[in-house]
């Protein structure tokens, strides 16, 4: 949980440094930050149920103790992806489609505000 506050602080520092370097409008930055926060909250809120559905569909039980190195996590992710592709591909596609549906309104708002220009 310490990662989220750290990410927010670093994001604010990045916005401040960008605005000083390029003379950005603070109002636009705050609106874009609000949209970004909304998107992050919706992704987090919807990610866990979608992940559970996905794992049940693929019938994947992760190992109880993957090695505490990045390679162990990559192996688990590879095995999960391999089962998804070799098995029922809809297990992978359906959660992605649902994720796109709940992100569409926020993507439109990012485009309207021209946050990435």
C-alpha cells in the first residue's frame, strides 16, 4: 500500500516540473489529474473481480510460493498466458472487452481535455 502514495507524490512532482518547464495551464493539469485518478480507481475496483473470473475460467491455481525473484513471477505469468491461449481464448478476450467498456467514457474525457497533447 505504500506504493500508491509514493506514486501520487511522484506524479505531482512530475506535473509540477512539467508545468515549470513548458508553462502548462494548472487548470488543465488538475482536470487531467482528476480524470487519471478516476481511471486508476475504476481499474483497481474492477480488476480484482475480472481477475478472479479469468482465473476460474482458465482453471489456473498459481503455485503457493513462487520464488521471490522476478523470474519466478515471469514463469507464473507465462504459464497463465499459455493456458489462456491454448485453452479457451474467450477466457482472455472477455475480461479485456469488459475492461474496455468501463474505460471508454474516461478515454473520451481524456481526448476532450487533450491531456496527452
